[in-house]
């Protein structure tokens, strides 16, 4: 069942699609930050890119934590993608690409007592 009349996907599919985009953007901003810091040696570029990368990283972490239970990820996997930084963004993106669409269509049943 769809959540919106004009949309074919479920809410979880929309969340997963958004998380995949943010995961890739997080990785790209990290690479730009590394370039500004290590290669260009630009203090202004590092400060500006670092600010935006930090905001995007916090959004990535928040989205990962919020989708964790609905998609069935463990806290260990969430900790892995958060600690590994840009590699974690690629891991999340790849895992969401491999997840079958049917698995994202129906919400998972919640355990009793929660």
C-alpha cells in the first residue's frame, strides 16, 4: 500500500532512497575536504568544506539511526558505518542498492513489548 496517491513506493523506500543519496554526498564531501586539506593546502577551503561535510555527516548519522529498526540493521552495522566515515557511506549506498524493493515495501513487524 502506498502512503501517497501519486507515489508508487512506500515510506521506507523513500527514506532508503534519501539515505542512499546522503551517503554518497557524505563520501564526496569527505573527498573534497581531504583534497582541500592535503593537496591544495587551503585553510579557507578546508574550513568551508569541513563545515558542510560536518553538517552532511550529522544528517547521514541521524538518518542511519532512524532507519535502522525499520530496515533491520543491527547497532553493530550502524556503528561500523558511522566510525568508518566515507567508507561507511559507500557501504550504506551499496547495501541499499542490493536490498530488494519488495523488502522495503512492507514495514517489518515490531517485536512485542516495544
